C-alpha cells in the first residue's frame, strides 16, 4: 500500500472544457460518473473547483480505512478482514464492486531517531558511524496517529458516509468525537476492527490481541454522553461490528438503545459482551443493576428486532459457570444461563465461535428444543494455543 501520512488533494489534471461540460449534467448523472473513479482521481477531481469539491464529498458513500505502520501488516489485515483478495492487492487503491465504495490502506512511515539523541554507534572494525535506525513508536503513539488520520477523514466525508469501516489499534476520544458528530444521522453500517493477532513486533506482544482493549470514555461520544460530545451520538445504525473493543456493557447498552433500527450486531473479543448486557438485550432485568436503561418508552425486548448476533471469542458470557457433571435439565430449562436468547424473536443467525466455557451440547440442545434459530455456530475453538502444531515431515 502507498506510504502516505495523510490524505491530500493534489490535482493531477484539470480541463476547463470538461468541467464546464460536467456542470451541464444533472447531479444524479455526475454522481454516477464519479462512482467509477479510483480514489486518487476522485480527490483530483474535487481539487479543480468548489462545485467539483462538493460533488466529490457527497459521492463518497462507502469507505474502508486502515492505518498501519508496516506494509505487511496492512496486507495481512486486508486479507483477514475480507477487504481484499490476493488478486486485488496489486492495486494500491481499490474501488470496490459496489457503487462509490473505496478501500484505502495507509502505511504511516516509521519515525527516525531524534536529532538530540546520541548517534555514536561505531563498528568495532572500521570505527565508522552506523546509519540511523528507525525508531518504533509505542502503541499509544500509533493509536494517536491513526486516530488523527481517521478524524480528518470523518470530518471531511462523514456527513455523506453510509458505510464506514476503520481498522487500527484502538479508538481514542478525538476519533470517537468526530464519528459521533459527523455521522450522527447518515451512517448505516459501522465496523471498528482493532484485533490484529499477526502484529507482534516491536512493543506489541501477542497477548495484546487476546483481550479487549482497555475501557475508555471515548465510547461515550458515540452515544452522545460526555463533555466532549455536542450531539446525541449515532442514531441510525443498522449494523454494528466491533472487534477487540473496550466498550463497557453500559456503553454498549446505550449504543444499541439509541439505534432502534439495528439489525446486525457482531462482537468479537468485546469487553461489553457480558451477562448484564445480554440479559438486558433479551428483556430480562432481574438480578442486574443497570435496569434503568429499560425505561417505559423502551420496547419490552431491546433486541427483538435483531436478525444477526455474533459473540465470538468472548469468554465472559455466563453469569455463573456451568457444571457439566450435574444431571441434564428438563427441555423447558435446558438453556439455563442463556434465557436471554428467547427474547430475540427475529434472530436468524447466532454465533458463539471461539467463545470459551460454553458447552457445545448445551447450545445445540437449546436451539433444537427452544430457540429454533436457522443458523447457529457452536462454541468450538478454531485452535488450541497450548497444542502443538503438526508439521509435514517432508518440510523438516
């Protein structure tokens, strides 16, 4: 992917006659034509004049943005998220199959050693000065830089975006504030992907990606709460995808509550996937303190309209451990611990993939007996971290 630290408007062409001709076309035709441009050409078109700048702003409806420190990290993340396939990676800027859809991956150049730092590294043989080495940034520094770029993009294109996906290490207050204010009523699909198990160099260790990100007040900006938020937050979402998100159960409740049109909720390694949220989602209030959210104006079952619910790689879904040694429960009580699923009347897909401490037999029996959900993924783990990896003897 191209090594760029920011999105710039650098016109590569300008034809006044062509621009005058475009002005005579209906806006619908102009937007249709712009949908066939790659992102670089769209930026160039927007830099020619003010009317064209406005056209290029409203033409961007679907955007996938990833910001990384190394090109290889970007390539692997694009493949794992399904944003690109190996054939598409030959192109730096990918205009997707859908209208006005763009996948953009930025590689932020590594910082050089500071001028104030001593540079007296010598070879024991030639006594010549060694070249300056790239200084890896800390995770906090990289998160700040990632969100600076994200903020600039959202502030410019947020009001026209309907589909937005952001791939980075975490979300901070600046990025969340821009998202909550600029995409308040227009955004339909939001995906925040912060899990990258293949990145484990420098200061980042493999254990970083095994747990949710730290809890943060940044998520308050998405629900319209806090001193930094001047709006009521996101209100028109139909799809929410959160991977390795530090959003708390209460923040997740409020985010779902403020988006009554929500149909798809996919959580992976998410801090908010806790029993208090799940029981609230299914309309069961007993035993939990956060029942004030379920006010009289709220539907009896907040998750009644959900069609897709994924709880993947979430290990704290149960309020109490399940003792498999006990005698099996009767059919009407066989979903003990998961009674909240009964309140999700519209559910078509439910996934517990890679979620620990959940007996697969329990989920399978409960679905066949009570839930009757067409598509259920049982909580089988895809891999065991403590198991050995089999190697073909021919490659030893």
